C-alpha cells in the first residue's frame, strides 16, 4: 500500500490544524498574565541613596552576622574584603570611580527582589519563589537541583552558586526574612550610620525617594527612582547622583525580563510547532499504511491457506 502525496497532506491537515489553533490561542493568555503581575499586598524592600553612602561597609559584616555566614576572607586572611557578591556574600558595597575626575559614588549591591523575578521564572522546580504577600524572593534547598539557571537569567547577576560541598546552595539576599519574622529589620539597615539604606513598605519607600528628589532639585540623576518601573519594578529601589548604568544597574526598560522572554518563547514555539505537527501527521500516515499492509498480508495468508487445503 503506497502513501500518496494527497494522503500525506490531508492527514497532516486533519491532525495539525486543531493543534496549531490550540497553540495560537493558548500562548497569548500566558504572555498577558505575565505582563500584569501585581505588586504584592504587603511588599517590603530597601531604599538605597548612593549620594549619602560613605562606603563604611558596616552593612556587609552585619549581613554576614544576621545570616550566620562566615566572613569572606579568602582574598585577605585578616579582612572581610570580597570584590563582588559570591557564595558567602549577599550584600556588598562597591565603588564607582571614573578616570575623568567626575564625581565618584558608592553603590550597594544585593538582590533587587523584582516584582516579576527572572530567577524564579527560570527555575524549573520553583526553588526560587516570590512570596505572594511580602514579595521577598527566597530560595528553598529541598527544591533545588543545582541547574544554576537562576544565575544566568537574573539581569542583575545576583544569585551565586556554591561550588564546594556535597549539597551546594544558592546564595542571595532574602531581606533577612528570619529577622523579619521576629519583628527585626534586615541587618544591613540596622547598622548604616548615615541612613543610606532604609527598610520599609515599598509604597512608603517610593514616597520617601520622591520627597528627597523634590526637596533637592538637580541632585539626583534624571530625578528618577531606579526600580519604580525598571524591569517591571523592583522592591530594592535606588537614588543616585551618577548614571545608574555606571553603578552596575542596567537600563532594562519598563518590561520585565520574563515578559520579554515569554514573548520570544511564544514566537519560537510557533516556529517549532510546524515541524512537530508535520511529524504527528507523518506518524498517522505511517500507522495507516502499516495497518493496510497488515490487512493485505492477512488476506494473502487466508488465500494461501485455502489453496493448500484444496
């Protein structure tokens, strides 16, 4: 039994069209849902004002103490002096010092606690997840498979992976959630001598940031709060005298990384859908052909058996 071209196209059309319709209908709803993620009801966060940070690094040691992490003295056995976030360092103060003599600035780097976190979206088993009430992005060891997708998908390069040990972990700021449960503030905000970093509800922090901008016109870069809308919004927000990009805070636009990814993912799936549907149609044709061959063989066997009896 030969497979004709007409039969192949007809079978693919019958099996492929309903599936293609399902793909085209289902994908936009997923995209729309991701684009409209609301602010958690009790969202908390940090406001960091780089213009009043003196770079004392008291927040670094306080963070290590609050999270019961050993100080990172790998570069200098006498001092805690990491050069970036790492498997022992959740919070760090870095210095931006331009060569042209323009103003320098310190910057505090820790988890941004995005409203639509890419690390959580990229985690296949939800080991990284966002609390629906406080909005704090946390990591659960029991769910982690060590794939490190979170370290790749985060546009701020925050989550860090431990390479040592039998059961390595992901390290990132979780706003000292264990302290919050006891009614205490995060360790970094508890020791800052100038009030460069403060903790509170996101709405209150945004209002405070805008009041500072209003009181000192021209002081802050673009008179803008970084994180109000950037990357879909974050719960760690910033004020700075210098461009945010120079402090390691990328200009990502108002759309979150997961929303952008899903848009391209949807297009990619549509391109992949056609070969998949062609394959499904081909399988159906082959099955039909094999069934026809089996019936023909059975008929021939019956005819052969009858002749032998005669």
